[in-house]
């Protein structure tokens, strides 16, 4: 080394950025919003950290953050099939626009405010959201007391006087009724004048004893119900996917119609049964629209009013075949078109208390009112020529360059090696997210120690200490990418609120990346920039009768943006910057990365 090798001045180097943000950013729904769980719908206000709710894949996930927002302006969002929910203007949805559909693009995450600006595209409804996959409810301890297909058949074509009867003349259905009866029950023909038109269910041994079928229907509260007050018992609505599908097939085989490929119609005079069927269809990933009809008929020359009828029109994804009778299967075909789950209207509803939640589903989606899928990101897509390494699949439907979802820690290091050794033009590597990368590191440690199921089972914190060399490997590989390939690095992290005990004063809450404290320190020290994304809130009070209520509103800048980036650390926020950037900037990816580039390359 000689003095001639000394480097003078500021040398532009690829940046190292860690961005984390409050889960409340752009996500708020009223406290009385219904959220789907493995046990059914519950109110938003009842959720807490650790609560189980349902993700877009129909599987359980957990709430990992709950953030009260005070009172906010909310809007009613209504969809093509009449399903609706309420949320604030900043709430995020994954939608696909007409243009994206026409050009084969997958879609993007958008705020309700953005959606509302472009609700209609020409004459078409612009924004389509994904449907929930068939929902997995919690497994019930007891078996269903009656075959679900048979129950559906009874609800459609059955009645009960002295015994249970089902009116249907189709041979395959009559045979299936006999096959699905409880043990000890049998069928016989109706009265001689109705032979071939239906079946009566009785005991196999001809006695005056009540059939098992009737006993079960009595226990379910269905005996004595007239056509206008039939319903589906709760244990059937929350049964397994297979049992719910069989129940639906029984209903449609009895009183349903295949109207066109992929679509059915069902008509009932029971308002409750109509609601239950809609629930059933949507829980299986289908779409259901209910229309009311007031029929009339003529009796002895006099026109009379019939009972109000509820007509349900439903369509299904290709994986669901909702009918099983020979007659219906002959007409059933996979739909030749897609009935899109489009947003039809956004209407202001008022100011009500709201709350945000964060879930640990990989795509950050959860299910709200009427089985609607909503979002719980991607600023980093605005970085110079980014390539994403996804450890959680929130990017699965976003049109950005990305590696396939990494299912293991070694997969991530393999992707980094590919970027190091193969020819490409990417300038920024984005790891989304670093806290899910930590989960992969945890799994790698546990895989080497088969006698352990959690890191807490290791003595003296040794399990957590084993994470450090794994993350040091990641940082070493990223340093090589920066040095040899001149690539920028972005870590995306979720945020946690942790309590800090101040020895010189009272404790306080702090927003920090959701990482183990050892990894947190390592990543924070390595990063040039730590940015906290949030929504600044102003709170005011107003009189409401004899009470005062708190109203929370987002503070917007001159451009109307209400989301900001915090670059300066405070006791409540983990942030830092080694560059001469403002302490606060609008959350605008293009503007931020342009300002960062100018700062790094500013002539000295």
C-alpha cells in the first residue's frame, strides 16, 4: 500500500436501503366489519394479535398486528354480485384493470382512492378483484348427522308429515336417496296415485317407529318448517369443503337448473335459505347474485299474488362442479367466459371508528364481508431496474421481475449466486421481505436439529445465535453484488411496535422492523438508509350529543399525497440516513429514487 492508493472525495456506491412501515398504512376498516375466521365471521373489533382469520387461499392465517385508527371517513364498496364491504380511501386492494386484462398483465395493488378515480373504463367496469379459494373451516369434532347431499335434497324437494317424503322422479336421484339414508332406514313409493314421482322414508323393518332420517331432521330444527322458513343448519354451512359441495349438489339436483355452461339458478320462497345458499356458494369460491320476484297466478279466473321468491344465480371456478344428477351433468360444462368480480360502486357512508390489521399470510390478503378478498407493496418497484427475491408471495400477481417464491433459505442464496455469476442488466436486488427471510433461516436451523420445533427450545438463546452466521452469509453475498456487479440492495420489512424500557425515564413504544433483536441490529448497522413509511394523522374532537368523539384524518401534502417516508430517527421510530436527504419525504417511489440518485452522484 502506498500513498498513491489513497482515495479522496466521496465515491458513489450502490445504496443499501431497509424500508419498513406501519401495517396501518392504507389499510383501515370499520370496527363492525365482518372478518372471516375458521369458525365463521367475527367483528373487526374483536380481533387481537394471535387471532386466526382466513386468507385469500381459504386457509387460516394469524393476525400479527392490530392498529386502532380512531374515527375515519369510510366508503361502501359494492361488487357485481351485490357483495359489499366498507373501508377507508387509503385501504389497499389488489385489482386488475381492463387495460391489464386486455394486455395480459396480472394487476397491481391500489388504494380505494385510486380505484374510485377510474371506476369505469369506457363502458366497462374497470377493476376486478380475485375471489377467495374454497374456504377451510375448522374441522368439527362430530360427524354430520345426515348425509349432506340428502339434506340438500330434502331442503329442495322434501317435506314431512307422518314421515319424510322427497318428491323426485329421476331414477338416479331415487337410487342415490336410498344409498345415502342412515342405517336402518329404507324407501318406499308414495301413494299409488303418485308411484314413480317420489319416495317415502321409513324404517327398514316395517314398524311404527320413527325413521332415523326424521329424528335427525327434528334435531336440526327442520321438521315443521314450511317452504318459506327452511334453512341450512350451521354445522353444514361450516362443514368441510367436500361436505359443503355435496350439500350444494343436493340442493341443485333437487330444485336447481343449469342455465348455461358454468352457471346455475336456484329458486326458493325462503329468505333465510336463499341467504344460506349464497353463503355456501361464496364459501366455495363461487359468485352468487340474488334477485327477488313477486309472482302472480290465476285461480278460477282471479289473478292472485304468490309468495315472494328468491332467485339465486351462481357461477363457479372450473374446479367446482356443483351438480351431480344425470340430468344436470348432461348440461354442465366449464364456462366459456369469465364472470369477473368487478367493483361496481364506491359510495361515501360516513365517519366511524376504524382499525387496521396485519396478517401473516404470504400475500397479505384476508377475507372480509361477503367473502371479499382485500389487501393488507411495492414502492421498491420504482428502484433502478429491480429484480425481486420474494420470500413471501405478495408479489405473485404483480408485474415486476422476480424469482419464483423462495421456499428455503438455500434457495435465496442460490438466487444471489445467480445474480452474481450470470449475465443480466438488473441494477437493484430487492428482498421482500427480510422478516420472512428470517423465518426461512429459522427453518434451516430447525431442520439441522430434528429434536427441536422452535428456537426457544435451545438452551441459553443458542438457537437465535445460530441465525447470525446465516444472515452474515446473506450480507457477504450482497456486498459482493455491490462491489462486483454494482447492484443496489433493498430490504423490505414489516413493522412491529415494541416497548422500550428507558433506564432514565418512563418506557415508550417504538416502531421497528419485525426482526429478532440480533438480526435487527445486524441489518440496521449494515444499511445506509432505514426508512419508515407511515400515514401522518391529525386528531380532532367534536361534540356528539353529550359525548366527544375523536376523528382521525390523514394529513395530505400539497399534491394530495397522505403517505410519507420518515428518514430521521426519533424515540418512537427506527430510521436513519447516511445521505443528505430531507427528514421526511412523500411516499412516491419515482420521486424518492430520483432524489436519492441525485444525492449519491452529486458533484463534489
